[in-house]
């Protein structure tokens, strides 16, 4: 970076700056912890009496340091290509009408609460409400560092078992909803998206947002003709903003599609079996009757505190998945 010619290629230079920033954000916290630990170690040697009240303060700081080290160790697991990126999360209700729509709505609330607890910013770019309750499908942009890395393990089918609040006979129902999570792709990644391959439609927003959104064609739907991928955005106030957001989501989905094709091709060459996410092959079950249990079928991590999980407390499931995924990579 000290070379005079460094900024001649601005795109390459920006990539190096980002790389440096990422490396510093990984190394600097460890160096800070190491320095603090050495300081505390020297302070301990200076204390002459075991009952010195100063030891209590040192013990407190040491515990805080240990917590920081555990957090840093957990973040080190998030080392794959797009783990630092924001996430684009989609939820689709399965077959089952109102039951499935209500379950999709419960999942949306769960992920919004999770994002809120992490300090992430959420934007609902597209939503289709259920006829009686809940939602049929929704797309949410979750902005913040490591949002994709933390949520990537949520991709798959989620199953709910409960006594239906919509059944007058109080029978037990099983509902399904699928969750998809892709990284928000940065602008410096090149994708060949040609205008002739895009079908762009405008329509009136169906959600909240004031009279302007509901009286003018501000919402945008873009269809990528070669792949058949359709994205919509209706949360912004102007048609231009909705179009830019929709293009951003389309770019992310196209990149993910190409990546998936390459992985499938590699799997064929090495003879590996790629596990597909299919309807009915749920990754996690949420059981509210006849007992309380949430269980991840990939890691066997489980908890009986269903209410906490549905309130966004997903850290245990996320950590178990990431550690299992790390073992597979190793």
C-alpha cells in the first residue's frame, strides 16, 4: 500500500484495503487480549497478600477477558468467503393454508427478534400476507457484520407441531415452512446481467407505507429470464429505490445459483453426495404438544425452552451448527 502506484487500479486497491481491514479486525482483538492478560499477570505478582481486595478486581477483569476470548474464538469459526456479509433471508409457507402461513409469520418474528438482539438493521423488501393470518412469503434484508455467517445454517425446512389455534376441535397439526439465506453480494463482484435478460414490471405496493406507495406504481418485480428467478421489492418510497434493491437481491441469488452449480459439478467429479434441502426433510422441529422441545436434526442440539427460541434465542443452535460445519471442513 505504500507503493506510489498502489491506487492506479482502484478496484484492486479497494479489495486490498478491505482485506487489510478484515485481517486487522481479526488480529487486533487477540493482540489486545494478550496485552491485557500480561498486564493482569504482572498485577497479580505485585499483590503481596491473598486477601487483598485488589485481587477481586483482577479476578473480575480476568473473567471479562475470558468472555472476550470465547467470543473471539467463536468468531474465528466464521471464516468462509461471505460470512462477514449481510444476509438476505426468505421464508415461504408450506402446504396447509392458514396453519402454514401462521407458522411462517412466527418464524419471521423469531428472526426479526434475533436480528434486533444482535443490533442488526432489518428491511422487509417484499411480503405477501396470508388470507386469514400470518404470511405466505417474505424477503428480509438483514444488515450487519456476520449476519450471513450466523444465519446460513438456518437454510432448510422448519417443522412445527402444536394444537392448532385455528381448529375448533383442538386437534394437533404439523406445519412446514422453508427458510432460505443468501449473502448480500458486494458491488465489486462481477456478474454478467444483461438488460435483455430482464423483465421489469411495476405495480402498487400492497403493504403499509402511506398513500404515496399505495396510489402509485412504486413496487418493482424483476424476472431474470434465463434462470427464471423472480425478485420483488415494495418497501421503498420510490420506484427507483425499489428497483435498485431488487437488482441487489437478484445479483445475490444469481451468484448463489452459480456457486451451487459449481459445487454440484465438483460433487459429481469427486463422487460426493450432496444433501438436498427438500420439503419434508426438515432441519429442525419445534414441538409444542404433547411436550415442549426444539431439536436440530443435523447436530442433535435441543432445548425445552421453546418460547425463548421463538423469541429469537438461537445462539445455541447456531454455535452447534457452525462447530459441526467446521469439523466437516477440516
